[in-house]
C-alpha cells in the first residue's frame, strides 16, 4: 500500500508539500487492503522519511526556486498595479488639461466676440504713456496711432490727431 500510494508522487513531493496527501493515500490503500481480512483502519501514521544529502540539496534548491518564482510573481503584480495607477493618474491629468483647455477656448471665444475696434483703441490709449519707443540709430518705429478726427471747440476748424 505504501509503495503504490507513494509511487504517484515525486520524491520532492513526498518530502515536501504533498507529504500529507501521500500519507492519506497510503492510509486509504492500506485500509482497503486489510478490510477483506476483517480489520477496520481508522488511522495510519506514516513516518517522515529522512532524505540523503543529495536529495535534501535538491529539495532545498526546489524550495528556493519556488520562493524566487513567488517573489518575482509578486514583484510583477506590484509593477502591474503601479503601471495601472500611473495610467489612471495620467488619464486624470489629461482629462483635467482637456477641461481647462475647453474652458479657456470658450472664454477666448466670448472675449473675441466682445472685442470691438473702439474697445481695443480705448485700451491702447489708456496704457500708452505718450512716449515713442526708443530705437537705436535714426530709425523711428512704425506705430499705428488712432486717427479719429474731432473738431476743436475754439472754432478754428483745425483737426487734431
């Protein structure tokens, strides 16, 4: 019963994670074998085998490899979660920028519709200090000044710029 039960498992399994499964299998087979003889088996204790040095070394390497695989899998999951977080954050930032740009475009459109040449002229005059910009040399910068003509109250009929 022990040989048949344990033969389904690898040596690494018998010495490692599946040792209890092997023990249950041995107990079931033994119980079935002796049932015909009138025995009822309620428990079988299977001793823990002691591996030789090479088997123990193989078991240790297998355990280390399994732990390394688990560590790498965990690192990969962490990296995926971090990438997902960054993707969500980037999408949020992109949405925010789009909303801000749409708002700015709407504000610009409203401003553009409210602008008139008179308003622009008024704002220009309000901000001008009356001095022409200084340009090195004898060149005078070309500046378009308002050319609205108004009559003087003096009655001379002269036109002032």
